[in-house]
């Protein structure tokens, strides 16, 4: 299927590994002019070579200074994918004020800043896509990751509010909500919350989904390519009628937020 992305410019944050790298690769495969960014020149160069066709910009999108540098280098884009994010498992009583600030800065403000920079231009050109990569944790808050869940819920709020500002235009704003996705560090994370870290990786994965993600219908980790396929479709002109949506990737139950 031709997603009609040839010639569209697409900026993907958090794009040197994992979900972000696969999103950038998929958009490039569909013909988009892809821009990736990151803090490490070596990782940027490796990711650009891996993708095969991408412009790499050294900038930390998690900071105001980095976002400003990124926007100066790329003043306008057709597609913005706010994928940058961090996560950790931590007891609520041990989450410090600095932890709350750091998670909000990286997971929420990074996307809000870039949306603020690019959204007006999209409206003026009457075409654009802003896509937030949130998580099932936005609606199923993990008790051991409350600060992370808070940031994912905040992304839903920003996305839905921006979508309301696109009424009658060809700009859309959506959120993609993957379940647990295979990426760098996920095996270590699952071991950190396993009842017995000496189990095999497969046993640890089965236990995690049975105990911690019972609403997942697929009962396995999602592959980054599967998330990327959803994002590429939402970014496409073919998805013009999809706006203000929160799209769950693993098919699990999504509670209604009142």
C-alpha cells in the first residue's frame, strides 16, 4: 500500500534506537524526508546509516535549548512524531521532586515545545500531522511507575486539546498508545520486576504479562516495527479522518477517562 508520504518532511524525536528508530525507518521507506535528532553524534550517525536516508541533527529535544536549536535547524515540518521518553520502576514513596520534574520535562514538555513550534505552520499550510507516542500506562497507571503514567496521561490531554484546534482543517493530532514494546533495556526492566530474575527471558515475559498486563490481548511484547506501522498510517494522508484519537496498539482494554 502506498501511504502517499513521498516528499513529506517528518521529524522523529528519540529516534536513534527502539520505537523511534523503527518509526523513522518506516517513514523513510514510505518516501518521507526524515529528520532524526539526539544527543550523541555517534548514535545519530549509526541510526542515519541504519535508516539509509535521514537527516541527523545533534540536539537534545528534552531541553528548551535543544528544542530551540532543533527548530532553528528545521523551521517547518509536515509530520512531528513526539517519541522521546524515559521510564523506570520506582516505589511511589521514593519518587523525589526532582524525579517528577525530570519525567515531566522529558516526556511532556519536550513534545509540547515542539508542537508549539510546528503546529501554527501546519495550520497556516492547512496540512500536518502531530503524533504523540504515549503508552497504555496513560490509562492503566502502573503502581510502580506512577510518575511515568502521569506523563503519558498528560500527553493524551495535550494531544486531544490540540486536535480540537484543528477543526475544519487538514491537520490532525493523535496519540499512539503501545503496550510493552521490545526495546533497549526492556529485558533488564522486566528482570527488575520479576519474582525470580534467574528465570529465562521467555518465562519472565510470560509472568509479566500474566501478572502485570492481564488486559493485553496478545500477551507478548510488541515489536517496534508493529508500532511503526501504526504511526506511518496515522501520519499518512490516508488517515485524514483519524483525528483526536488515542490508538491502542496491543488491543487491550482501554478504560474510559471521564
